[in-house]
């Protein structure tokens, strides 16, 4: 405890928070209460999984009467907390977000806001009408290095921004885990890959473009691997039964069993044992019977493995975005921003600015002071900073602390829907020319 944070809260008691969805994200955000018990308290949890809700109950000493299987039961009660963290799966965001906002709870809503443009609008409307704070889980907006990119642009360091090139390398085994075998593999069950994975990135590009509106967007992409026709001859339907699994980079034995044998039980291993702690026995059982033991070429996945998006903003600023599964790096974005006076590049570790006039390069770093020992290291400490801002915004009733607030986040989500429409309809979409579908 006693970790320094950038905000001072004016509330006498900690901000009380209900966690809806006690999975990876719900547990991670809740960790803030363990770090700063004087600033945040988790007072209730709702999750249909007994293992998940009991774990959170124990971690935060939640009273029995405040542990729920279903968030609808929470809503039936009179308002009894300041805020809610909605950390349910993608398709279960809108309903609780709207219901809690209407009851007067401040809302931290995981990204994507919702899976349709209409639902995103409805959430924003509900929060605005109720006068509650909305923060969307666009954690990268809180990453100190990424914040510095915007500060350097705004300070005129590279002149006028002309072009933005941004890459999201998903990571080969991360993609196999989440988007081939796991929770985000199938659009009908979760959402399309650009929304699920890259709404962060389109949001950043939109943010870096500043006040300039995106006018046109085009996109191409597909599921280019991880289908039945790509299955090697002789491969089995499950990795545990496969005689050639050692030759496969996506082998579940390699991704999960090899890790647990080395004592690694965090992500992604923890995800595959939803009802118990992971150990060699439970992981082996999960691979024998569960979705994560399937051959990557025998899954019911349909989301894109690679997609590009081209954007034209007002004033001729262009942007090119790439999302690709087949990478060594795991989500460590690479960005280059070309301006009239210089070039700024960021490899996720440092920013380099080359000045055309002086022909000199300067380097910038922005280490996060998030407390690593508490495990809330998600996204290079950005999860911690998002929570820090949300709790302070609620405690001080100051929405200006939120960097991922309703209006801007809605606009960047609409851009994602437009980009996907372009891909599906094979045409350039003029943003806002007709109702977003
Ligand atoms: N901000 C980020 O960078 C980031 C990263 C990963 C995931 N996410 C998003 O966060 C959300 C949660 O992802 P996760 O990785 O924690 O998934 P998860 O599967 O670990 O957690 C989701 C939890 O919701 C619970 N749940 C399901 N239905 C529910 C209901 N009706 N009421 C209450 N709980 C319910 C599940 O049992 C599960 O425990 C997703 O929308 C995901 O896209 C955001």
C-alpha cells in the first residue's frame, strides 16, 4: 500500500464498486482496491461462475448478500454503491451498462463498448441523460508512453501531422489462444476482430488526428489461415492425440502444457481452467476435453487473422492501420507519425523524434510507476492508470480526468464499424454518409 498515485481524492470514504463479470478483467481492475484500500472498495460481485465470484469475494471480503450469480439481481436493489465495472463478454456489455447508468451508477465499461453502433449510442445516451461518468476500457489512452506521443504532437514537435502508420502485432500464440480456440474466435459469439482487438488502435489513430474528422475509410482482410484446408496431413483433432504436434507452433501442448510444466500458471494458462486453479492435471484435462485442446485447424473460428484499414481525415491527413496475427511481438504496437517538420516513431518502448531542420534525433521514454508487485501490470501499467483516473473522477465528480469518455470513444467506435462495413461491402465508406449498421 501507500503507492504514489497521480490523483488526490476528495471523498471521505473509498469509492464503492460493484464488479459485473469477475473474469480476467474484472479481477484485474479490482486489484486497484487492494493497492489503494482507502480509495476503492469492491462491495459486490456478479458472475454466473462460482469459482470466479468466490475468488473475488475472498480477495475483497465481500459480504455474502452482495455476491450474485446474475447482475439483474443487483439492479433490483436500491443503489448501494458509487460505481460499476462492467467486465462481461463483448455481447453482454450494453444491457448492464445501460441499466446501471440509469440507476445512477458511474460506469467503467470494458471495450468494445458494444457490438453495434446503435448499442454504443444507447450506452452514451443513458450515461449522458443520467449524468454519470462513463469510462471505456481503452487502456492504451492511459499508457504514459502513448500519452507522450499525443503531447509531442500537440507541442508541434513534428509540425502538422500528415500520415500515421500503425501496426498491431497480435502475436502468433495469442491469436491462436483468443481468436482461434478462445472467447473471441467467432463473431456471432463475441465480435469481429477489428472491434474486439483493434478498437484500441483505431481509437488512438482518431485521437492522434486531433480535431480532424475521418471522412473516408477502406478496409481489406480475411481469415487467411487456421481453417480446415490448412490442416497438415496426419494431424489429429486434438493436440494431445497428435503425432506431429511438436512440429506445430500452435500446438496446445506447447502453448499451455509446456508453460505449466515450467511453473507458469498466469495468462494464457489461467484462462483455460475456468473453474479451478491451473496445475498439470487440470490443464491436461482442459486440453483433453475443452476448447483450448483443439487443433487450430479444427475450430469454429471465423474472425479475420489479418486486416488493413486506410483512412482519410479532413485536411488530407492519411492513416494506415494493420492488424496481423502472425507476429513474434504480442500486442506491442509500432507507430510512425510523419509530420511536416519531423518524424516520430514509437516501438512501444521508446519514442524517437527526428527533426528535419536540425537533422537530429531525440529519444523519449515514459516509464510507468504502476506497482508491478501487485500484478496490475496489464498493458504496461496502463490498466492501473485507467483505474486511477476512474476512481479519482468518481471521487471528485470530475469527468475531465477520463481520457476514454463517451463522445470521443463513440466516434472511434463508429469508425471501426465503418471500416468493417467497407471490408464486408468491398467499397470505400464515406463516414457518416448513412446510418452505421
Ligand atoms: N481493455 C482491454 O485491453 C481488454 C483486454 C481483454 C479483454 N477485454 C474485454 O473485457 C471483457 C471481459 O474479458 P475477460 O478477458 O475478462 O473475459 P473473461 O471470460 O475472463 O471474463 C468474463 C466474465 O464474465 C462472466 N459473465 C458472463 N456472463 C455474465 C453475466 N450475465 N453476468 C455477470 N458476469 C457474467 C463470465 O463468467 C466471466 O467470468 C470483454 O469484453 C473483453 O473484450 C478488454
